[in-house]
């Protein structure tokens, strides 16, 4: 509520109208109106509530922010200033929750996570012991 003083000295109250985008009112960066339009156009339900696109945008914004933070840390660890698809791949596979959510997703130019199976690693035996155990 804004109090406006007119020229006669009489105070009048004006109700402030809803200004700004839905994203700005929700305090989000992701486009709430676009999510609403896609939800309606996709015919996922007969009706779409006013809070559904806000909630959806907030959840996706949080997941992306978390992913970008971890990818940025991976890039910094490799002394890079830009986030590459490889860093996103590392971020997904280092975080347990993201791995559960995006584990089966293929990321273009992401490469593979370095992994050597335990059975292929060198054991503690020396060459002599290994040869003696194989000679029968």
C-alpha cells in the first residue's frame, strides 16, 4: 500500500498493482510463464493451477544451480575457467543424488568416468609367486 498525498493535503491510499513478471514476483530466474504455457499446451492435465509452474521452475532452477556449482568446482580442480561437458559429467557422477537422478543420461562430449575394475588391478604378488602358482 502506497500513501499518496494530493495537492490539498488529504492522504489517499492507492493499492499497488501487481507489476513485474511472475518469475520476478517468485524471486526466480527461470521463466514461470513459459513453464505455465508448456504445461497447458502439453495437455498433461485439463487444468493447471497457478502454483504449479512456479513450483516446477523453482525445482528446476535449484537442480541446475546445484549441478553448475559442482561442475564449476570440477573445472576449477582441473585449472579451467570454463565449464565443459566433461565437468558436468564429473559433477553428476561425484554427487550421489545427482547420480541417482541423472545416472543413465548420456552427455554429449562428456567422456567416460575413469574406472579400473578391482580384478584388473595388480595384486600384491611378485612375478615369481605369480609364475609358481600358474605352473602345474
